C-alpha cells in the first residue's frame, strides 16, 4: 500500500525495548540465599534453550522457534519470577503487570499519553501485550500454572484481578535446579515459618497442623484480598484527584470539611472549633498529598 506521493507506508516490527532486563531493587537486602541463586542462574542460563524447554516443545502448539525478542522477554520475566517466588507455595508474589513494568516489557501508547493531556488526573494504562505473549509461552512450556478457574473478575471495577499463578518443577529444572534441592528448600522454609508462626497470621501451632495444600489455598485467597484492596485504593486515589485538582483552595477546604463531618457524624458537635479546624487541616493536607496538588504560582 502506498500514499499519494508514492512513498510506501512503513510498518516497524521492532520492539520498543530490545533488551528487557530486571535489576534487583537496592532495598531487597534480606533475600534468601536460594532466591539469589535462582536470580543469578536465570541471568546466566538461557532457559528458553534448556533441555527442559526443548523437551516440552513437542507438547506445545507452537511449531516455530522463539525469535530473539520473545526469547529475551521470557528470560526477563523468568528472572522477575525467581525474585518473587514463594518457596513454600511456589506462588509468584508479583502481578504480571508489575513484572512487566520492572523489566521493561510494558509500554504506553500515544493514545494513552494523549488522554493525560486532556485529563491531568488520568492515569495512563500501559500495554503488557509483549509480556502476556511471553507468559503464555511459559505456560505452554509447563513452567507456569495459571488455571482459568483461579482468575477472578471484579464486577465493581469491570476488570480481572491480578493474575494468580505458580511456577512448576519444570521451571526449576530449566534453571538447573533439581527437584530434591527444591524440596529441601521448601521443607527448610516451612520449618522456619512454623517455628516463627508468621504465615498469614497463623500461630506456629496452627501452621504446624496445616498441609502444603492448605497453606497454598490460604495464600491464594490472600492474593485475591490484596488485589481487591489495591483496586479499591486506586479508585479512591482517582476520586480524590478529581475532587481536589480542579478546585480552588477554598473549594478544596470545603471538600475536607465535608469528609471530616461525614467521618465524625454526630460527635462533631461535641468537640471544640479548634479541634475541628485541626482535623480539617489534616484532612486537607492528606487530600492534597494524594492528589499531588501543586498550588498555582502567585502572579509577579
């Protein structure tokens, strides 16, 4: 297809980040030695060409080789998953969206950027299609389990919750980790948690009577709860931004007054004006911080 000036239309297949990679955050200073080893192996070994990957290829629907861009995406995700894997349940404790962000696999389209120009309070939605395709390949290879029945739809938000998924024995094998070593690590971690009694609010005795399956189910439910809470917090932040940013300082104070009155109810009349004003000032400061409100510069 050509334009009117006979210049052919160009279609670029080049990805926006040719070399996605994950850098361990500087605040991750208390990682387990086994997790550090997993991360290092994922960065040194090309798991996409491992025996475990080649062994599973005939069982997948994919007949083509993995092109370099897909291979790099899969390897980058694998490193993130190694950093965030739960050694007892093998649940990956990071969402696919955040995993994509952390290794450079998410992008923001021009259309989304244009929306932020129209509405300053709009939070652009990144695309993680490249990460999603790589994730699907990892599922097909048997490295990841993400059953459809595990995924939950939030009717209020009109979207799926963060995907719940787990790594499998094949994932560890692709990294050169034997099932025996994985089992030893699970047993050691479980022994530690039972001793401390710090797993999902359970006491050491309660945890001691629970099987791995029961612990895993409890963690899965905790994953859903955290996802619901994150969505609720996100909606609350958006609501505050829309309530604060378009308004004058006087109107913002009125919003803060109404929120304090709503929270206090009839008890508001029992306190002094000074206490009430103090609560309003605190509420207003919190609202402005959440909304990232920047007052207009005074005229020169």
